[in-house]
């Protein structure tokens, strides 16, 4: 009976109902993941930009293990602009695709010197013109370094937005990060965009994994049309939970059931 109720979510709801459901999801995520934050280490906007470039196809843990040596050697846009490619490549090698990443970092420094006085701009329009920075990276920088709300559509956001039935359109549209960003922007309050992004990433890593989501221990289960993609038996699902707040997640899931 519960499964059939979940199957109807998203198919019979109006645009207003979807917005209400999305915002309810956002509120529950805030309760489930009050510790959500950017997991890249940085101390200024330039360091965040560099770390985010390095995070492509790489874990935040690996990036955070790599950046201390990089940030100690190169502190300003001018330092990166004048860096030797081989030196940067050697430091960032552990993050993968190191030649492309080193090239992007050096060119970023050069463009910042040439067009922005060595400082990172604080608008999406200017950020996406810079080497190595697309909309996802720009939104990370805006939301975390400049306190400008931004929706970060990474693999977790893409997966969960689709699982939650918040994305409309063709299969191609549901895999289009920009379209997903625009659709979510219509559902989630702008002031919540940055923290919503962090909370979705936390939820994707700790509860709603790609291969085996913990459906039976998920506090959003009753709002999710994909309920049943993973184990629905609570005891089995609880074993899949990760992180430091497993007990709190279990309690919240029981309260929301």
C-alpha cells in the first residue's frame, strides 16, 4: 500500500503541489543534515576556485590532501599565472587529469591578472568566462565564498532531483545540469539554494547512494516517488547509513514515517 502511494507522487501533483513537496524536502534535509557544509578546504575565494577545479572526477578528501602544498607555494593569482606547468602538474597529480587541471589553474591566474586585477569576480556571468570554471563551479564559489545563493548541480544533485521527481522533461533534460538548476530554482527559495545544495550532497553520500539507497531509513521516504529503489525494511536500510549522525537520521526517519 505504501509503495503504491509513493508511485503516485509526481504523476498526479500540480506545479504548486510539487513546489510545496520540494520545500518540505528542503526543510527535512535541514533537520537531517544540520552539519552540511562545503567539504573543500579553503581560506579565500581563489583557493576555493582552485580546489573546485581540482575536485572534478576526484574526491574532496583527495583534493584536501593535495591543496595544502599547492596553496603554500602559490598564494595569489600572479603566482599561478607565472607558475611552471610541470611544477603545478607534479603537485596536483594525485587528483587525476592533472595536466588539464594544471593548465586551467595557470590560465585562470593569467586571466585574473589580465581582466580582474588579480581578484576573483563575484558574478556568475564573469566567473563562467574564466578557464576551468563552469556553472557548477561558479555556483560553488558564489555560494560559499561570496554568500551569493547558488544551486550546485553535481552528480548527487542530479541523481536525487530525478529520484525525487523534481525534474520534468525528456531523458536528456533530466540529465542536463543547467536545466535541472533552472527547474530547481523555481521550486526552492533562493535564500536556501546554497545550503540546499550542501544538504543534498550530504544526503546523497550518507543516505541516498547511487547503487543502494537506504529507503527504509530515509526521512524523505514518504515524499519520494522512487521509494523502493533500495531496501525498504528498516533494519536492512539502517545498515546502509553513513556519517556521524546515523542515530539522528534513524530517529528522524521514524518520526517522518
